[in-house]
C-alpha cells in the first residue's frame, strides 16, 4: 500500500460518490496495519490470510494531509492483532 503522492480530500469524497457539501468530516479512520493474528476467534478468519504485508509509516506519510483535511479524529487499528505489527508505535 505505497503511493508516491497524497490524495486530496476532495478526490476521496468524489471517489466515494458523495456530495462534498454533505460530508464535513470522516472522524474515524479504520487502519488495517497487517493481517497477522495469534487468535483463532470463531467469528473471524483474518488469520487465514497469509499475505504478510505490513503498512509502514512511510506508506502512510503521503496521505497524512488528506487524513487531516478529512477531519480524522480517531484511528482504529484492526485487521488481525495490531500489537503484532513490528513497528506499531511508529505507525
């Protein structure tokens, strides 16, 4: 999930098919830093995915301005066990 440039917030809104005047903010960003998990919860099978990719701080850096422009106030880490991410404090 790497990109060379940030995506403007207006482009994100347009891609979602929404009207810019209706979306004032996206207060919650759900981030899937990876898909590794040491649990085997009955209701979840994320641990079966064996891609082994991790989002790095470098991957997120080009998108920080768009995240701020959209008014993100909270980041929820999901998609496996986030604490198994090798660089979680940096991300």
